[in-house]
C-alpha cells in the first residue's frame, strides 16, 4: 500500500528570544541556519529555519520566536518530542557535548537504538537517536564535526490520551505501517521506516492536554514530494471527514494544514521549490529573506524585528 507521503518534512515550534534559539540550534546542535524570514501570518515575528547544509526536507526544524507569548505546556494532543538522527557511534560525543553545555541528557535504549533525551533552553523536548543506518549527510561546515553531526529527523512523538483515532488515521489515510510496539508506544513508518520516516504514537492516559505557547511544537509537516502528491493526500484527508485548508503558497514549498483526529496540527508540505530558490546555496541564512508579497513592507518589518547575530558576525534584521 503506497503512500504519497514519504516522511517528515519539517517541525515548527515556538521559542523565546531568537539569539538564545540560534545559540542553541546552530551553536550547540550544529544545524545550519538556512533561512531567516518572517512568520507569513504574523510578519512582525521571525521565522527561523535550520537544517542540514541545504535545509533538505526531513532536516528542517523551524521556529517562531514569540518572545512575549506565555510559556506553553507539553501534553496530550501535541507533538511531544522531536528526535534527531546521528550515527550510532556519535552518541558518546553528544552525551559529552550536551553535558558540558549544561543540558544533562538522559540515555536509554529504544528499539535497539541508543537515545539521548533532553530539553532545549525553552523547554522543547528533544532526543538524539543513534541510528544504525542513515545515508543522509550532516552539514560539513558547521561547528560540529560532520562525522558526529545531525543528519536530519529520526522521528516525532505524537502524544495522545486515546491512540486509536490517530492510529487509524495514520494507517488508513497516510498509509503508514505499524513497525513495532513497546509499552504505550506504537511506531508507525512510511516506506522502509528509515530515519525521517517514523512517527511514534505515545499514549499518556493521565497527561493533561498540552497548552500551546513558548516551549511547545506548533505543528509537524509531512513530505509530499510534488504538488500533485499533496493534492492527492489532501483529497484523502477531506474524504476522511477532516477539514484541510486550501493549498497555501509559502514560496519555498506549498502547504496544506489540518488537525488530525487526536488534535495535533498537521501540515502537508512539498519538497519543491526548496530554500535555494531565492538564495545561492552557499549563502543560505545570511540575510533576511521575505516572500515577494511582503517585500513592500521590508523597511517597516526590519524596524519591528529584534536584533540577533550569528557567530560569523552576520547581524539581523539588517
């Protein structure tokens, strides 16, 4: 049973100050800041995109730095954990790096893979998983040696009190297969179930519903390689009784949004045209980029956005 979805595309979360966000995701985790833009629905706020060397689909962690928003609470009806993939041999490196930086990860074995669990400076729950086989490449020119670097996502955890409606949706509409169970965790996979093709459905019966705010995930996006794939999945979602949006042009990809039966906000996102459609690949993330329909507001937006800097001296918003 083939799916028009091939895995995870990006995860978008809500953070505090952008400087603290950059210092952690670029400086500590070693991800490349591949695009600095604005939230297209709230343009006075940045939208920061991190990933591998080119922000490949399946590697992009993105943030809305809403500094004046209340703190959220991670709970049911949310993406509870976002997990990154590294080589299995890199786990001791990451354990030491995170410990030295003051993030104190805990280590456990899950489905035969070592997993480090920790939280970012805003409380977003993260994992680094030592994957036995991940052919993707980490960013070669970052602050983390490429041999230890993050290749992209490993999986996301969907937290729920009742896993059945979401599990049925994943299997019947997204056409995932169930790969394994462990306690209250059921692993759904797209395709071969490689890193970046995994969704863990976790039942937390006594966990309160999450509260959206700083320190929580806003939505998770799934890869529909071409616009025609996105339309096919959108039709299937609508036929399943849900209410997807129309296709929205985000300039670097096209998007469709809806809430799955368990309440988590899902997005469908195309692989194309990609983050290098308006910047040279070697210059990604070095200036504020606006979609064409916001260019007329650039001078006003630059005055409203807070200042932050990259380690190489590049300064934003100008």
